[in-house]
C-alpha cells in the first residue's frame, strides 16, 4: 500500500466518526476507534515503516 492509501483510509475513518450525533455517540465512536486500531495493527504488520500514531491522529482517534 502507498501513503495515498493510508491517507484515504484515515480520512474515511475520520468522516465516519464525525457523522454520528446521536445520544449514544460514544458507542459508535468506540466501534470506529476499535476498527481504526485494528487497521493500524494490520497496516503496521504490512509495512514496518508505517507510523501508527500519525495514522490514528489522521483518523481522529486517540493512540
């Protein structure tokens, strides 16, 4: 994968996270955050130079 792919994935996660304004927003954010962390794990295994913290920040998720 390329940096462009990582940026695209992070942007999609950030957008998904921002689309929820329901009373139970924390439940949805937790699910998206969990998915972002699992993706970061997989991307890190695929590319040893992958910057996990940078990806999660771009996705709007706490590292």
